[in-house]
């Protein structure tokens, strides 16, 4: 049996997601970008549609969609609004480590609130001096009786100031490098928690990115995720599970730009005919479409492996994120080219898509880091036993 064609239920899901995204999210995308404002109307439409439940397990109030279905959700939202796809992805990333390693009490406390949209969450790994090399982080968590006390700051946190809880990685043994990191849940209403600054960004401008500060933030020991000192492993496992969704986001951005460009070239006339009639334009469209399809297949392949619990998923996840994000950058840039001068203006969405696409090559590990992951796994596979 071939697994290379999605079963019909996934295509049905895509069709209803497309309708929902075009009606509930697309109308607010340009304004959120222009004003750098959180697209609350889009979030409310997402919450009210019920699609918000898709990525969460049924026992915690979700619909229990698998990773392939979740990637289709991310892709269809990103096709019309990159910033909105982040409010789909980030709360799910925030609970990835909790789902895999956290206590049932933590899961019960948090996930049902995400599935109804009452709460949102963020994932706090990066620091200003520790991005690719997160083991260099300085945020400290010190045990004090029945509590931990957190001090330090996290940089580049998506959904900063919007989220109700933050999954925070902090050093519990500063001398032990990557083996001295633990993971915690920090609620936004704890004394000493603050959003220190918000970034002014090139793209994804409707999604806030900021620095979070912890000034002796006291949390109960029950907020420790899993075991002490295992945080680095949890952070990497969370990223392995999440990178295909960044790939899906990139595929969505690329597809949105390709659709807009394909439409435009059939309408725009030069030399007495639609520019779509020129072979040079058709070849460019053909390359764009082929790259998008190849990226989508890598995303579904990595997601299916994760859904099946197959070993060795880091390489597949990194490949999906790497290829899809490079594709998004290339295809959105080509789409701007096909629009000519107006592509460089805000009259059409392709310039926004091009700006939004750039960050998919940077976050959840830059594409240099993805190549390192792929290279190391390849070498591990040929290493003598
Ligand atoms: C919009 C946005 C949202 C983000 N959201 C979050 C979030 O929610 N949570 C979170 O924790 N983080 C988040 N990040 C942070 C993001 O994951 C980091 O920016 C990223 O991992 C890179 O780290 P850095 O910026 O410190 O770059 P650096 O690590 O300083 O890298 C600088 C350059 O050096 C290259 N480089 C570094 N090491 C190597 C190497 N060994 N080999 C080859 N090249 C190398 C990099 O690829 C890059 O080109 C976000 C970032 C952005 C821009």
C-alpha cells in the first residue's frame, strides 16, 4: 500500500481549514502586520471554530489530531497569515515537553485551558547570549524548601505578554553544562515575572516577540517538568517534535505566495498578452510549485514518522524544517519577482509573505544548526558498531 497520497479525511480537513482560514483569518492579516498588533480577531475565530482543539490529546479536552493533521492546520493558517500560524504553534510547543515528560497533574492543569483558548503558552529556551548554543544559558533555578526560585531572562520569546504560562529552561546545576538544565512551568501572574521588551521585527509583525525577565520568581516544586537536570534533553525532544510544524508553516507561506503569483500572472498583460503566456514565467512557476510539493512531502514524511513513533526522527524533522524554510524564502522571493513593481508594495500580500518567510530559516534552530543535526545523524548511522 502506498503512503504517499494523503487519505481522503486529511484532504477533507484541508478543505474545511482552507474555508475557515480564508474567512476567519485572511481578512485581518494585512492589518495585524501593518500595525504590529496581535490578530485577536483571528485568534477568536480560531478559538470559536473549534480547530483550536485539534492538536491536543482527547483526555485533556482536545480532538487528538495526529501530527500530520496538525501540520495541515498550521499550513492552511500560514497560507493566509504567518503571524496567526504562530498562535497555533507556540502554545503546542510550550506543552511538548510537558506532554512527553510532565506529571499528569501538570497536564490536567494546563492543556484543557489551551484546548478552549482560555490560556496561551510560550516556550522559553533562548537567551540573548545563548541562541544556537543554549547550554550556555544563565537563567538560574534554585531549590528553596518546597519551591524553586528563578532568576534571569529569556530572549526572543514568541507570544511574550500574551501567554498565561511559560515553559522555562533554567540551570539547576550551573557547573554541569547541558546536564545541569531543568524545565519548569512559570505562570505569568507570579510576582517577579515581567516582559522587559518587545522586538520590532522584519516579519511576523502581528506576533509579539520579547524578552522575559525573572526577578526571584517563586514557583512550587510541582511546576518542575519531569526530572531535574533533564531539561536539555526535553528541550531537544520538544524541538524534534515541533520542527515539522515550522516546515508546515513555511510550506503554507510558500503556497500562499505561489497561489497569489499564479493568479496575478494570468491577469497582468504585457506585450499584448498575459505574462503567464511567456515560457520564462511558466518555468519559474513550475520550479516554485515543484519545490513547494517536495517540501510538503518532507513535512508529511517527518510527521508520519513521529506519529508512528519511529526512531531517528531528529534527522527527518531537521530535513523538513531546513528544506521547507529554504523553499519558503526562495518561493516568496520569486513570487515578488512575478508581481514586478507592485510585488514590492503592500498592495499585494507577497511582500509580507517574503518577510514572514525569513524567520523560518532562523527559529527553532537556524538552518546551519539543522545541517549540523542532519550531518551528525548521518555520521552516527555509518559509525562502526
Ligand atoms: C521572531 C523570532 C521568534 C523566536 N521565538 C523563540 C521562542 O519562542 N522561544 C525561544 O526559545 N527562542 C525563540 N527564538 C530564538 C531563535 O530560536 C534563535 O534566534 C535562534 O536559535 C538563533 O540564535 P541566535 O539568534 O542567538 O543566533 P546565534 O546563535 O548567535 O547565531 C548567529 C549565526 O551564527 C550561526 N551559527 C551559530 N552556531 C553555529 C555553528 N555551530 N555552525 C555554523 N553556524 C553557526 C547561526 O546559524 C547564525 O547564522 C525566536 C527568534 C526569532 C527571530
